[in-house]
C-alpha cells in the first residue's frame, strides 16, 4: 500500500510540476513578452510592405560591391538535409586554432579579397572583424572602424557621397548598452536596407 501511495504521489507531483513549469509559466512569460516586447519576442524581424528582410539579430552574408560587408561566416551544407535529401545551409563558429596553418591561410585569402575590393585604402590596416568570424558565426554587427573602411568603396559603387554613406552608418550604429556594456557596433542588415532605399 505504501509503495502504491508513493507512486501516486510521485505521479501527481510530476504532473503538477509539468503543468506549472512547462505550461503555465511558459504561457505567462510568452504572453507578457508578446504584450510588452512584441518585436523582440518575434525575432526582431525587419518587415517593410509585407516583405520580411531578416532579423537584426542574425548576420547575413552580403557580397555585392554596393553593400556593406559583414563578418565572414562558415557556411556548412554537408551536415544537414531536408526530408527530400537536399542539403540545408547553416552557419556556425569555426573550430580552427588561430595558431593553425589553415586559419592563417584562410585569413590571408580574406585579406587579399578585402584589399582587392578596397584599393582606396592602400596598405591601411584592415579591421580584424572583416577577416575573422565571430564566436557564434552569426554576428549581425561589425565595428564602426570596419564600416568606415568600406565607405570609399560604397561611394564608388553606389554613386552616393561618402558623407551620405557615413550618415547611414551613423544611423545604424548601436551604442553600448546603458552606455557602458559592450562596444559601439553597426548593424549590417540595416545599413544595406537603407543603401537599397528600403528603409
């Protein structure tokens, strides 16, 4: 009898905890955030005239000469496939050691690409975030220095003045949180949407 009572008590406790923590708590938190922070809760998606252009929180790869370039990302099409067997592309961090020859070769190739696209910069040092991946592999931001490095290219390829491009970059620059946490950063997606006249 005691054994049966113990099992019943345990099962009731399990059901109560599941209901409280897995259903009621989740529903309450989701409801509160949807009410107070609906844009952030739904992924911070930029939507203009019914078209969704992406999240301000997830980096996208831009390679057009008329766009601001973000941090490199490691694309992988070998790990996952959909139900039909088609490869799914995903991005993630690199496990390469900064001391490895492979890493050095990869960064060297990126440096050559950046220099070729920005002849105006000559031998000016390239900001490191233009040639190295972020820890997550999906950083949507670059440093103000990395954005400034690209201004002359964008002026040349878009027909806009350098001052116009700097104004767009400034409008898309996020300052440290509470003025002290983190560093100033430029949201690449927002800049490119403004360059395209979408925002």
